[in-house]
C-alpha cells in the first residue's frame, strides 16, 4: 500500500533530536510494514515498532482512498505503547 506523509512529518524529521535518533521516512515505513503492536480499534490508528534496544517508534496513521496517510510519530521508551495496545486486546 502506498504511504503519504503529512507536512508535519517532514518538519518533525528536521528536528535535532529526531536526527540524532536516526529516524527517517524509511524507519517510519518499516514500523508500518512490520510493527510490534498495532491498534486499529480507533481512528487514527497506531503502529509501534522497535528502533533500538531501548526505544520504540509510535506511528499514528489513517487510511484514505487506499493510501496510508502518516499523521505523526514519536519515539518512546520501549514497551510504553506496546503494553497499552496489547492490554486493549
């Protein structure tokens, strides 16, 4: 499925702390393609994937006309969002 990124994503990728963590469009796409946990029970959806031994990346997205539209993302301590999503199941 095609992925569309909002202007917010491009702006956020320029932040020094995001650059330092080496998060880029490829990282976001990998999380969407192979997440550790996914919550589709609410709109927009949330996918979470590992980006290091201690950090996960949470990606917030929705589907529009068969295209994944990525709204925002945020790094977090590993397990923070995965456990919340898995508890909802």
